[in-house]
C-alpha cells in the first residue's frame, strides 16, 4: 500500500482562515465596543444637556413701552434644573458714578445683587435690574443717551454649576458669555393696538379721569343733602363732639407750651 504523507503546509489555508476570522471577530468586538461607548456617552451628554441649567442674560424693554421707554437687564435660568453658585460679572466693570441728570443711580443696586455668588437659581426665575433710563440728551444719530452710567455695549459673563458641591467629580461647571447691545432694542418696531391690554388700560384710565370730577361733585352734593336732612338732636350731638375735640386739642397745646416754657420760680428773699 502506498501512503501519502501530508505536507507541513497542507493545513496552512485553514489555519490562516481560522486566525483571520478570529482577528476580524476581535476587531468587530472592539469597534462595536467603541461605538457603544461613544453612543452611551453621546446619550448621556444629550440627556445632561436637556436637563442642565442654562442661565442667560439679555436686555428687555419695559413691559409698558412708550416712546421714551426704559430697558432692564434680565438674568434668568432658562434650563430644566437648579443652577448653583451663580456668578455674574460685567466687562467693562460697572462703576457707581453720577448720572447725566444728577439723580441717584440704580447701578449700586445691581452691584449689590451680583457682588457675591447666588447660592441657587430656580428654573424660570427672573432677576431684573434697571439698565437704561432715557435722558434728555441724544447722540449724533438722534438716539437718546442712557442717564445711567452704563455703556451701550457690555459683555456679561455668567458662571454656574449644576450641583451644589461643584468640586465633586460628577459636577459640571458652565461659563456663558453674552454681549448686550442697546442698538438691538433701538431697532425694534412695536405696533400697539387700541384693543390690547395696554390700549384698554389706557382707555379705561382716561375714562375714569374724566368721570372723577363728576363723582366728586356728586359726593359733595350728597353730603350737603345728608347734612340738611339730619335731625336736630343729631346736629346737637355733633356740635358737642366737635367742641369736646377742640377743647382736648387746646388743652394739649397749652400743656406742651407749659413744658416748653416753664414759669421761673420766684427768688427767695
């Protein structure tokens, strides 16, 4: 019987095939793990971003606008969770200097509010401070200047954390910067309607002011009628009460006069 001996390289193709499959499988596992970790981290980051605090700063018009309306600084937590250790700074820094009109400035109230970090700021809470008060002066473009010592453009930086103990490993510290420019508010066009809440309020106030003199006149006439229709015994009691009150007032006046100007005692001879 003739026997054929297998060559040492006879099983190499199958060996390489097995090893290649193992390598491909290992690479696939590694890639899948990396993708899974990235997906998990992205999901965690997206979930954190949707539930994180978001403290912003902006300028808003006076809720009752007019041709010479004021503007307010509004700092608000727009996020879904509490913001902790909220720090608000201004560039250029705010200074407590005189106003254009010479009146007291509102800047010290703002400096006092943001001098120290705010321990916590709930979602939806507004912090308002008067920012722009129109003065009687205007610039070269005809825009009214701010009576408050605040520049037209100010950068506000807000720093805050999503946990009360921001030094913990799981805590996240956020820093957001906002440029506040009064030119953005000046470019706003507001349309007022006579039937909106401001228009109705204005019309109601005007109508009440027109009615007020007639109401006062009617009240005086009613008072005269009531006084004329009083029984005689009521008139007597009222006159007696007026006389009693007048006597009490006079007695107190004389007593104060005696205390303030005591009569000197006669000297002993």
